[in-house]
C-alpha cells in the first residue's frame, strides 16, 4: 500500500507555503497563501505545484504578479515584492526530491494514460448497456 493519505490527498510539503500569512484583509482577518490563491480563482495546490516546478526565481516572479492582482490585503499594494520573495523561500525544493516531483505531477494531473483509460472504460460500459437494451427489447415478440 502506498503512503498516500486518503483524508488529505495533498502533498504535505506544500503546507508550510500554503498556510503562510500574506497579511490582513480590510476586516482585520489573517489571509493565507491558500485563501489568496482561492480568492483569485486558482486551485491552491495546482498553483503551488506549478510554482515548485518553475524553480525559486521564476516562482517569486509569478507570486509577485499574483499578489499585485490581489486587492483584499491593502499592505500588498506597496509590499508585494518583499512578500513574494519571503513566500517563495517557503516553497519546497522541487529539484531535490523525487517524491515531491511525483506529488506535484499528481496534483497538476500529469498522470499519463489516466484520462484515456477512463474513457475506454466508459465506452465499454456504454457498449454493454446498448447490447443489453437491444437484447431486452427484441425478446418480447
């Protein structure tokens, strides 16, 4: 059996980054990276996996761009570059861990052949259903 956790299928290496604070919103509530990405309409785990794949420098640039689009935390307007730099340091090293690369590819959906296998199974089920329907309707004569 693999070491995957059914209750939390997301890579634990992402937690330090995703639960880091970005600042306080206009109502005084702490905003995390996870909530920031979600409020921007992005899947936080997929985006984190993409950032890990980019490497630290490109991830910092991408984070800076995302944070400039995020208006819920007023302090980010003048401080997004520093926040992006600090947050990028919390990303796990993608080049050092083979398991992290596998986790990132799992999150981003890079599973070779998975979608083709699903479509093949669905096609077989559909054909079997059609065969049973034809056999069932012809036997009433």
